[in-house]
C-alpha cells in the first residue's frame, strides 16, 4: 500500500476534534500517516503540541497565527511562538499569510503578523506553511523579499491562476493541492494547472474537515472531509497528470518528508 502524509489537517476546533483517535486510525488504515495538524493561533498551536504528544509519530503540527487571527498579534506574540516552535512536534511555522477575501483582521495587521512569522521562520531555520486568498499581489511582494533566506516555503491549498502558479514556482515555493481539484464546478482551472506543477514541488492535502472531494463515489454519508480520503485525491491528481498513481504517491510522500524534515520515515 502506498504511503501518504496529509500536510494540512484542521483537527482542532473543528468537526474532527471529538473523533481524534478514530480519525487517526482510519487514516493510518489507508496508509495516511503521519498527519500534520494546523495551528491557526498561538493557543491552538499549544493545544496542537499537546495532542501530538498523545499520538507520537502519528501527529505533527505547525505553530502560527492565521491571517484571520492577525489582529491578536501582540508585542509578546513572537516570543511565545518562538517557544512553541522549539517543541519537537512542530515541523513548520504557520499557518500564516494573507486573506483579503474574508478580512477578519485588518490588512495592515495581516501583513505585520505575516512578516513577523517569516522572520521567525528564518531565525529558526524552519519551513513555513502559508495561506493566501485574494491577496496575491501583496503576498507575492512580501514573500519575494523573504524567500531567499527561508529553508522551505509551502503555499497550502493553492487554488490560483496560471500566472500566480508560475510566479510561486519561480520563487521556489511548494504548492499544496486539495480535493478542490475534484470539484467539476470550482476546480476546473486548478485541474488544468496541476499537470504543470513540477513533481518535486507538489504536496497533497485534505484541508479536512473542509473541501470534501465532490467527485467521490459512493458519496460519503457525512459532509466532513477526512484524512483517510487523501489516497482518492492523490489518484485523481495522478490521473490529471497522466502519471502512475503509486509512483505519484511515492513522489508526494518523499516531498513531504523532505519539506518537513521527517527523514526518520524515509526508507
């Protein structure tokens, strides 16, 4: 059975949290392990570390402040985040970035928190897991400045245009692709783009419990997306790229190991 790593699971504060143990086991039964749990604010990041400690080698996490929470960034936030990132369970700084679609935090606050976290990732020599929605121009100008010193930069849940994809690839970013690509309505442009993402830059994710692949048959009874569905997404993307599904899965798995420095899983 191929091995997979789900690089973005919204386990905490979501519909998945009450079923953590069964979610982890069901994913592992499909070869999806470990899972990367997203930390979207500092409190949640601390909780994520604690949960990862309960499931060693099955869960890892990020520690960061999502743009939705950027207005919570305070003078001591960077020091708190620095301490969180020392935990061995933390494999990336983030989720951080810009979201001009929802604007839950003022845009200047978003930019300030994003830059502070990029600087931290550089200081700690940790990769960064990023979010960008309807903010390409500002996001690109910021990441251009910091990318040369970052050890690794991942834009997760990429759903942008060809021009945006090419700009990110030119900067050496990794791109995370979700089940959005399986949506015949909203995901058509992304489906046309995934064959052009360099194989060594492509990572796969569910972003669960969101973005349940619309094309799954039989359709799951619950609308919750789950990490156990990642092999379906991988197969779908492999078909779009005209690649052997097992070889594609192996490539993505090793991309994930390399990006998150999880070499202990490498055979």
